[in-house]
C-alpha cells in the first residue's frame, strides 16, 4: 500500500493512502478548495483565507488520532464488552476516517451564509442544512470512488454506511459509538477548526490542550448504561479549555460585527444569483436545489466561492455584490451586550423603531457555549475507571462551563451612506432617554 | 490622529493611521485581497491561500521596524554626516511606509506566472515587470489619495516621490539611502514573505532570526565611501540565516514540480483569456496592456485571481483551464539535479529529443541565492564601528553564502494521459544508456 | 547611552541601558539566577527549571510595554488632567522599570515554600512576605547602585522611591497611578509568568492575548472619580482570557499534587537548616532573619536554591531532605474536588481521623481567581471614551469571571512506605460509607 | 501494562511504561535532573537552565519515532533481507529506547567542561569520555533495574546489551543497524538538543524540519553493500537543514565567548574540588575516578551541578569559583574569525606574545560541521528505491554541506581587572602593525 504525505500547518504531515487519495481527488472533494473556511472573515482578519479542503484533511487526521488513542487504551474493554475484534477496530477506523474526511463535502459557498438560501425540506418544514448535502453527495456521487477501490475489499464499506454514520442512523449499529468523534461538543471538527482558524488569523484564542485531551479520551458508560465517549477525570480541565477556546473564538472572531455584515450581504448575493439563474416558475426560486437527487446535488455543487467571486466581479451579483466589491458594507451603529437583559432588548427595539427605514437589518448573533442533558460531556471519575465506568457530567464539575451564558447579541445595521444620519438620530434619542 | 490595529499572524498587530487607511481602502489596493501570494501553491501545500494584501501590510510593518531600528541607533551619525533633522527622519519614515505598502500594488494575478503575459517595453525590448505596474498605479491612480490627505501637509509627499523611490530614481535624492529596505538581499519584502509563507504552509524552512537582524541593522560606508545599509558584525550569521532560509524555501516550496506545472498552465490560461478579450488587430494580443497610461493601468487592474477563477470555472479559459479545473496538470517525468552538470543537461536534452512530441514543455527553475558585487550584503566590523564605518562583504566572510550554487534545475513535463507511455519510453531509453 | 540586548524566549530581546545593567549585575539581583521560578515543579514537569532572574527581566519588559502603550494613547489626557509633562512621563517610566525589575529581588529560595519560614512581623503579628524583603533589599543594599549612576541625574530617583512605589506608599504621589502595572489582577508579573511558565513547561494553558491587551490598556476614572488603569471595552475578553489562563495554570500546574508535596518537604528542610544554623536562644529559631536591617537582609540573601541543593545533597537537610533526594515524597491518597461541598469536607475530616497518625499532612490548595470590589478590573465602555471616562467592572460584564469559584481543594498525604496500608484502610472505610 | 505520560515542551507528551519508569526512577538517572544541559550558558542566555534529564527523555522519544518510521516503511525489506520477525522488531525497539534513554547517564557535571577532568584511559592514553561513564553506569549499577523487570521476560535484554549497543560492539550483532539513531550526523541526540536548546533559549537557529526527516528516513545499502540508515532523496534538504541548524547553534550559542570563559573557569573549579577531596598520593589527583569499577562509578556519580553549586557558594571552590560567583569571568579581548587564515593565526600568536602574562588563556573553539567518508549521510535516490537501494552521499549532492568550513576560532582571554590595560596594549600594538 502506498502512502502520501500532505503538509499541514497544524499537524505537520497528514498521511493518506491510495484509496483516500482517490476520494480526495474526486471533483466533489476538490471543490472544497474553492470554499473558504471562514467566508469573508478575511475582510477583518486578513490571514483568514484558508479553505474547507485544508480543514477537512485536518478533521480526518485528528479524528483518527482520537480513535487510535481510545482503542489503544480500551482495546480489552471494547473486545470484552462490545465484541470488537482487531478487524472490527480496523473497519471502524476506516469508517471514521472517511466520514470525517467527507463531513463537509456538501458545504455551501461562503460557509454558513450559504445556508440562508437552502430550500425547505418538506418533511421537516425547515431549510436543509449543509449536512444533508454532504450525505447526498456521498450517496449519489461518491458511491463508486468509495466502494470500488481494491483496498475496500478488506472492509466492504458502502457509501451509504458513511452517510448513515454521519446522519447517526441506526443502520451502522455498533459503529455509532464513534459518532461523537464527528459530532459532539468535543468532536474532531471543532478540535480542528479552533486551532486552524487561530493559526491563520494569528490569535491565541482557539488554542487548547489537544495533547492532554488525546491522552485522556476514553470509553465509558453513561447514566443509562449505554457506552459513550468520555474524558478521564484527569482531563476535565482540558475539555473545559476547549469549550472556553470556542467561546473566545466566537466572541472575538466569528461574531465580529463587520464579519456579520458580510454574511448578510453575501446571503443576499447568493439569493440574487440563484434567482437570476432559475425560472420564474420555480416555487423555491432563489434557493439552492434540494439534495434529493444526483442531478440536484450536481447542480448545487456547481456553486463555490470562485464562481461567486467571478460573478460579483463581473457585476452580476446585484446591489449587495456592489456593496461587497466596494467594501461599503452596512455598519453596525448600535448593539446590545453579548448577554442582553430584557431592558437592553427593549431599548434596542425602540431605537430600531425610531430609526425606522434607515435600519437595513437587525442581526442576532446567537450561540450557546455548552449543551446540557444528553450532549453534556461525560467525565469518567478516577475511582470508577477500574470498575463500573460510570461517568459524571462536565457541567456538574465545572463551574466555568455551567456559568457560560449563551450569547444573544443584537446589532442594528445601517447603510454606510446613512451612517452619519443614523448616529445623529441615535445620539438625540439616547440623549432624551 | 486616529490609529487602527489590524491583526496579523506574523507580527501580532499592524498599526496604521487614517491616511494609510484611506490608501489601503483604495480599490487598487483592495484588489490585492484577490491575488494569492503564492498563486497555485495551495494545490500542493493546502495552507498556502494567503493574499498579497496580507503580505503588503506585513512589508510595511517590517520596513518600518527596520527604519526605526536604524534611526534609533544612528541618529547622531545621520544628523552629522547626512544632514538629517528630526523632521527629515519623519518624512523619510512616511516615504518608506508608503513605498513598502504599495510595492506590490501593480502585481499581476497569480503572482509571477502573470508576468509571462506582460507586453514588451519598447525602450528595453524586454517585457515589463510588475514593478512597472506598481509605479504606474501609484502615479496615475493613487495621486489623489496619497497627496491630498490632511496628514500629508506635514510632509508634502508626492505620488511621484513614492514611485520614484521604488524605481530608485535620483529625484528622491538622499532618501535613496532607504531603498535597500524595499529592494535588496535583506529587504522587507523577503523578510516578510519567508516568515509568512512558512507560517501558512506549516514549514520551518523560511524562519530566520528577524529580531537579531533588527538589532544589528545599521548605516555605514561602502568601499566607495557611499552611505549604505549594513549589518553589524554581530549579526552576520543572522544575515546568512536569511539567505539560507530563502534557499530552503525555494528548493522546498517555490520550485516544487507540481507548483511549476500550475505556473505553466495558468500563464497559458491568462494568455488565452487576454487574447479572447482583445481585438485581432492588437499587435500585442494575448498580453496585458502596457503601463503607459491611466486607462491602460485601469484595464490591467481589472485582472485578478477572482475574475480568472470565475472564468476558469465557467469554461472560458481554454484547454489549460480545463486541465487546472480537473487537476490533470502535466507531470514531470524526468529532472536534472538542482545544480546540473553539463552531462546531466545533455542527457536531458537527449531524453527530450527521444520523447519528441510527448514533451509538453521543459521547465527551467532558476535562481541564484546570493548576488555578489554591488548587491553583496555589507557587514560592519566591530572595530570599524567607532571610526571609519568601512564595511566588508558578507560573501567574503561566509563560506556558506559563497558556496551556494545557483539552481538551474530542468524538468521534462508530459500530459497526464501520456505519462505511462513517456515513462516506458524513458525506461527503455535509460536502460540502453 | 549604550544599550544591551538580552535574548528572551518570550519576548525575543530585552533591551537594557548601562544603569540597568549595573543594577542587574548587583549581587543581590544576580542571586535570582539561583532561585527557580517554580521551585520543584520540574519534578513533575521536567521543563520547569527556569529562574526568577529570567522572569524579573520579563516583568520589566512587559511593564514597560504596558506603560508605553498607555502613555502613547493617553498623553493628552494625562497632561491635561494630571499635569504630566514629557519629563514626568520619562521619570515615571524609569520608576516603573526599576520597580518591576526589582519586585522579586527579595524572594525566598524555592519560591513560595520559602515563605513558610518567614519570621513574624511584630507590627502585624503575621509572617513577613517576600515583598517586605524586596523592599528592604532595595532600601538597604541597592541604594548606591540605584542612586549614583550618571543617568540618574536626569531623574533623581531614590532607592526609597522604588521601594515605596512597590509598597504603594503615598510618598510617591501621582506615580501610584502606575502601581497596577506591578500589582493588580492584570499586572506585568502574571502577564509574564503565565506565558513564561507555559513556554518552558510546554503547555498552552497560560497563553492569552497579550497583544490585544496592550492595545486596549488605558487610563480612566473609577466610580469615585479617581484615575485608574483600565481596559477599553474592546479588550474585555482579552482581560477575561488572562484570568482564565491563570485559573488553568493553577489547576493544571501550580496545584498539582506532587508539586504540593515537594512544597511541604522543602519548607521543612528550610526550617531544619535554619534551626541548625541558629543559636538555641534565638526566639524565632528556624525562621529567616527579619527584613529590618541591612545585616539581616544580607544574611537572608545568603539563602538560595543552590546552597540548599548542596546541603540536601551532602546530607545536612534533615529527614525531609532525604525524602527529596530519593524522590520518596509523601503521596496524596485522598482529595476533595477543587471546589468542595461541606459534605466533601466533612468526609475528608472523617477519613483523616480514621487514618490517624498515618496522615502526614492535610494540604489545602487555595486560590481565588478573581477579586471583586476595589480590585475588580475596570472596563472603559466605548461610549464613555470620549467624555467622562467612567468605567464598569469586569465582573459585571463577564459571566465567566463572575462564575469562577475559588479553589479550596484538600488532600490527605501519607508517607510512601505506608501508602498501601493507608489505601487499604481507606477502601475499607469508604466501602462502609 | 501501565503507561505514564510526561509533559514535554518539544514533543507534547512522552509516554513511558512501568519498566522504563523504574529505570528513570533509579538514582543514577535521577541525577541527570541535577546536570544542566548547557552548563553555564544561562549566564548569557537566561533561558538555558534545562537539564539532561529532560533531554534524555526527549532523545528516547525521538529515537523511537525514527525507529518506528523506518520499520513502518521497510518492514518487508527488513524481513526479507535481514531476517527480522515482528518479535525482532519489538526487541530492537526496546533496545533502542533503553540505549537512547541512558546514553547520557554517565555525563559529567557542567556538560563538556566536566570532561576536562577525566582521567586517562591507560589503554588509549587519552582521557575517558562521558560515554565510557554511561556504559560503566549501565553495566555496574543498572543491571538489576534493567534485567529483572517482568516486562523484560519478553526480550531478555541484558544491561551489557545496552552498553554494548552504545559502544558499537559487535556482540549486539544485527541490532547495530540502529546505532546510527544514537550516534551519527542525524542522530536522535542532536535531533533533540537542537530543538530543545532553541526552545528554552528563545532562538530559531536550531529548528529544522523534523517531520520531513521522519517521513524520509529509511534503510538502504552503502557502497560496500552493507545495510545503513539513510534518507530518501526527497528528504535531502531536510538533512541539510539539520546540519545547518547545528552550524548556526554552534556559532550563535555554544561557542559564544562568555560561555567559553565559564567553561574554562568551571573546569578549573572541578579540578580544584577534586584535588581537595583526594589524597596527595593519588597519581591522577584532580581527576575523576576512572570508570573501571562499580565503586569508582558510584564515586563519580556523586558529582553533579548541585553539589558543585553548593561548594562554590560556600567558598570551597578555589579562585575560579570566586570568579564565577561574582561574575568576574575572564574577558575575550581579541579573536580571529571563525575560519582563520594563517595570517590571522600568526597575528593572534604575536598579540598573545606581546600581552605576555596578562593572557590567562587562549581558547580554541573547534568544530567541524560535517564529517565525510564513512560518516557521510547516505541519500537513497528515487530511482534506486525500488531496486538495489544503493545510496549516494549527502556531501556529493549538497554544495552547502560541502562548503561548510570547520570552525577553529581562537580567542585571547584576560582577567577582568586587567582588561583595560590589555586593551591599551592591544590598541598600541595593532596601531603599529
């Protein structure tokens, strides 16, 4: 088996085999080179030009390290309690690698802004998320490259297995144990992007103790006696550190006010472009095609940052494209604190009314730093290690994590050319308050 | 005076004032956001997606640090020997900042590949270089933003001063002393890109001891008694280290064989696109407009990576664009060593003949690591510091620098679909040698 | 004026002038080379061998950067509101540099363990702290080196000024404004040690956004209208980050259980050594001499890590020295959580009783992460910048800071040779609970 | 099997097993905590306080990574050509770990200065080197801890195997293949110290591309058809980079003039202390005991930096100890360039004569950067990979390596109190030249 080494600024080298290389060479995956990880963040932080391609390789790498660390430490336990064999470990390892590699393969252009123009899923009456496109891409377009490589004769992994694993479907049975490596509060996705975004931007905020986390990751039982990924007691501050790193990155980078303005504008550009390219009769005009067929997914995957860049540049993106091109984005002239009180929210409402049609949009940057209940991080106490492996919840141990209030910051944006006017009105109004 | 702080992954924060901010906000400078520093290097090193915008800010920052370090140490000398006053220092500092900020403002898309489609300068009968476009951009398009800011009432700097400084014209008189900060073997340009490229790619190769360099930079006299930027004896290994860092970056990154293939393809795409957009009657069809008028420069600056990306994506870039889009770039199947002997060159020639029309192109990656003569780095010996300030040349001190042979590596590229065929022929031919 | 550059792993180079160099060359300061910053932490984290000498230079460097940042931004304000002139800035800058350089000059061997053998201050009926020795060292021993350097003719700074500044005495008048740079929740001391300890140990825990902090430090008014060092609103997350970094370093490094055992043993070794070297008639036998005279301070400063190392090695340190030499330190066999409940504390009490004389000592690792009230960090809201400069308190803005519970972790230590016995008893006892 | 994780600033965590932990806990190994890696370098670079204990763990770690990388890539080759089985790989891996862990266990205090007081080996008529003490320590004192651990029942490794491996004795047969991991121009020793010294000191000089080196290390045949550790062609610049990193570290750090003075003084202190502690009748008085018996080695290992520190501090180290304590080390007042010409050497000779008895010592800092012949680094060309695995020599490929001249810098040192006098004489003499 031949291996290839790809240089990576976070992990040094990322090693892939021939099969993985073919998957990476697939046009749908190569498309990720043309999607920036952080959309327009580089308008504020010039270093933030890195791609989802780079990130996806990193997620595969770190998910594998997590998997290996857990198996190294728990091989006997997993064999005796969950009937794993060495072959079973190997197959799940491959599954974890493919799923983590492909978790973002259906991402929209311009990251989460692109999700603003997702069509509605009739089943849920909510817009599709990029995860649905990733699954569809895997199922419809990558079946051949996944299933028919000689190396797969050792594992018989189906494209549907990968997609089902990502979707958390029971069909993948025992392998679901590993799903937390891809989707959880300690998953490889954020493990990677916190470090990577920090590196390219040049901040310390997203750095946490990955190495400590790796040596304390384990398998244990949750309160219902179900097997669950957990962190040994000795690592709970490392887990806490990752939560805090994410909190810091959101407040300092992802929710930066100019960045939010660009998110707004680009969503409108996308809507405009989609509308222009679709027939009037289309009931979901201005939205991406739904991830319900190979054809739709192919159409969807035509969209990438490059294409939109070119269209913006050549003047086809509508009024918001002009705004972007000239960097005349809307300006935030009033905002609440990150965790606003009712009074603050009411005042913002009043101001918004007072400013009337000057207001272009009121943005709400919302994120919770920690999810309780089923998604709480499981901590395995030292004294339970040898015996019942029962876990506690991180939120019961860490007062810091418990104390993290979700952000719900609102901001009022006005057009650049009316900023002065708005500020005067605002000053007058606040002076009167 | 208001200041603004821009986050930078190499230097932490880069501080700019209002005047500089207006210049940065000028559309011609903003265009640099849409030109990647390393063209297609990210096809090999995924982290290499950073822009010339980020780099240009960094060059201004480090050029200023160099300037300040020299003035701090040599204020008395410069006042007594070259008639500087404090106002003189301040004016030259501004000039250095503007020139370093704008040194790449006329850069072609896709970095140096873009220079392949530069028109000929009738005066020299050689193609224009990007420097000519930078100067023209400054003279023709940035006159207003440079000259008419209230802060400039303190200095009366003309756009022509900045351009002349970059061009090394005698009109800027004494200020030429500082030109080595922008163009020399220790200039701020490479001082920045070595660190920045290494950071985003994730290698150590380009790292050198910037801090030591800064505390040993000084002013002295060359052998003709002319004032010259120099390095104190205590810093000669730091200067040597920078030369070596550049050598390493070229052999490991800039001359990587796949990267070179993309340089080739993109130059052809540009040529194709230019041709398509120009009338048949144009005598320099397939080349950029010459930097000889405001209009031409405006036309030229329309070109950027975004636009070309979009055109490639939408199928208008010609056959090489298809190659790029599908990552089916030509493959290097035979190469000489970096410093080839005559025998090696002859053998390559023979192989090329043998392969005949399979060969798409023979690439020659050429660079000298060190320039002797007038461009040698001046080292101020400890014992001359106090008195005559006469310098030696680095090449006379460092056997490493002296021993660095220029690279002239040649490689034979064939189309991907004929790679196997070429390899077979090659094997047969070499077997017979 | 000549300058000297000292290489520093955190800040690159630290620049000092001739006067400062003489102070650094004073034997009392050179002694800091022989006091490890983190005492025996290297028994757990092998990289932690760095000295207070290195740290002290770092504190001077970063205090100066803070000072410069504040003055650069607030020169007009400080001139108009507090009657500063440029000379006043310069003099205070020198004072800040000397005080920060010398803040630890009277530190006991083995860091804070040494403070266990401090004699009682009759005035307060509490043991002296190392700060009292620093002040005494400055006043009694460094008067000449501080006051009589030619450079001091520009400032007329007395040794007493430096000591009074450190002690916060009103005699230094307006200069007290800067005392927060040396002693506060954002002081240069922790600004340095968090980064430095993290670097040498190899952890990320202590890293925070120093650069952001530097560009947001300012001067404002507290609620009583007194001038106060503050952080601009834009930097409140950076301030929060520093608090969190310290929290992480304490839980992960400074309060590590083995490290705490060594602190215990070395305090006893010091006590033993002091007793042996002192007459029986000495009422404070086994304690350091009080910092009340030049002679006493000289005697005190004879003590350093080297001397104690040698005595331990040559068998003169008593039983705890043998324990250290053979690495047979007492072992923690039971501990509460970091923030124990009353039940936990009661249980630990019971266990301690049950184990009886096996217990060597019960350690209480105690620290509060954030001090409220007068010591709360002042945050200057964006909207008050231009006008009244009234500040808020960080604890009112940051739910994270507010939620940080002080640690009061208790641990029961037993001798290594009775560890098994104690564990058996413990298991039996807990089994019965 | 239980594993333990030790935090390391270079590699994150270093993992050891129970057996290795017992070896590390052996007093002879713990002694390395009390030997600084770089002797008195911290007098010039304050960060350089790290210990050989830390370094030794690092060497084991990196030697293991090298071993694993080679076996991973060459398992089939080694099995078919050298009769390895999986058990054979495992046993050699353990041997490599133990040998690399213990390679410095017999190091003298104060690093290489301590070797100045090594007794003569009658067999060779040259002084013993620290390697001889390491071997003797392993054979005489660590036999039990190495041989009698339950885990060793899997391998039956003798203490003599470890010592013989380090000594390169044929008794270890095929395992000699791996000896280059411990002793060669690319060994784990320098692989570690270059990075570690750079980290603690705070320089970039010693950084090289370890990750690239690891993925290109391999096994091949030298010109005599003997198996040899080699570097794949793709890694030759990484190997070159390591050579350059070492060159830079020597010129910038290890050969720094003040550091050399301390080396001189401490060797004299050691000599003085040894003489004082030995009977007049001892024919090798003033030297360490020879590594020829368990008793001698035990006596030798009593010496460590701590003990000497204590003796220096308490005034027992003789005149050079006083010099050290007061930092009144001899000063270099004249030096040749690093690679002196005959004229320079003659001039230095003349100056030395002229200064006469003022000269305390003439230091010669000598090192060659690259060894040719048998020790040249083997490079495996791409085209030989698949077939004969014949290697070239790095010096034949790299003009940089070939051009590195050995340093032979000489310096004249005088006592601090006669520095002025010497400088005057020197100036007068040179004026007359």
